[in-house]
C-alpha cells in the first residue's frame, strides 16, 4: 500500500483478481476469498497461487467450493482503509453471484460501530472478475483525483452500466460437474470441438456464439471489442484461466487496434474459475 492519502479509500474483494503490484499502484484494499479443493482450504493472497489452483483443478475429481470474504475480513480491510480517511467505498462482486455484498454490508456496520466518524458505502458492481476490476480501477482514479464519496460511487455506477465481459470457455466439463449444464451438452461440445463464447454484462448473460475452434472463438471476442471500441478511448482488461499465451496475444492485438487509456491482464479468479475450468480467455471493456 502506498502511503498517499486521499479523501476516499477503495475496498474490494479478490474476485477482481488484481495482482499485488496493481493493488499497490491503485492504493486499494482487498478482502480475501476462500477456495476449498481436495479438502484443503486456500485463502487468496496468502497461501495460494492461481496457476497452482488450475493445475490442481484439472487433476482433481472433487468439486471445489468457494466462499465469499467473511464480514470479519471486510471489517479488517475497511478499518485498514479508515487509517487513511473517514470515507470508504466498498465495491463488491455481484450480489447475484456471491454473498460478498451482504458480508461487506455487515462488515461496514461493524466498522462504523467501532468508528462512528467513519462513512462507508457498499456498492454492488453487478458483475465480477475483469469487469469488477475495471470498475474498481475507475473508482480508484476518481479517488486519486480528489472526488467525494458520492462522486466516486457515481463513477463506479457509470462504468458498471457500460462494461462488458465476453469470454471463451475451453470446455463445459467443469460447469457440468457443478450441475450447471446437462452431460449431453458436454459430450456434444467435446465431440464438435465447440468453444462457447459467453457474455456476462448488465442485462445480458449467456452464450452469444458456439464456434468450433479456439481461433474462431477468439475472433468473435475481437469482433465484439471492435464493434464497441473502434474510434473511442478504450479501457480493457484481458483475463485468462491458465491460458497465458492466448491472453498475451489478445493484449498485444488490443494495444495495436485501440486507443487504450488502460490495458492490463488479470487472472480469472477461482471464485468463478472453479466452475468454468482452465483454458478460459476473454476480456472486459468499456469506452469513454
């Protein structure tokens, strides 16, 4: 954490999957999630590496479970943030996906009881992963620019409305294990080499294409990005689940193709990756 103080501090959770260096640069505080696989509970940011998780997942017969940060974890991070300011914005993963928003609300109430001068606003990002990271990044920039708590929450809300997340699944096997698709769909996808392209955005969740190769799936993602970003100032976060080469290819392409105000790569957090499996590649983006 930087020693720089702002009017507002930003707290989020590890579903945003920021690398340690980026957490430091943004000056944010991160509540950690827990992932249990093969009977071992791993605390994000402490004794866990994302790449190690995906290699374990690929060879595991058990179904991993994920747990939102506990209220006490949010309390800890909010109180750390309160050492720098009396105004805190906590941006959580979508309440539709996790209990994190409820836990953050409880943690905020606990923090305010300990410090009555503290003002904490909890914001449901309505999304996760790379989209959540872009929302937090925008909020952190607004905080550095000296915005008020209400102004920064408004920035977060504006980006949440604009941001899109589109990604390719390498397989449906892990989603099937979690009970989210029938087995026949997994068989058909495997036999036909289909790589489903999925979208998770405000008002739009589900498959948007079913190309029969990784290259065609990545091409569809690029077309979606072009449609939204050509000729505009772009904010892009490329993400991947143990698929570094494809992610780097997408990053390099985006750097050449668009006028990027920000362009970075994050891992796809096991919070969602536990159900989608390794090989996922995609991006989130929004345009000014």
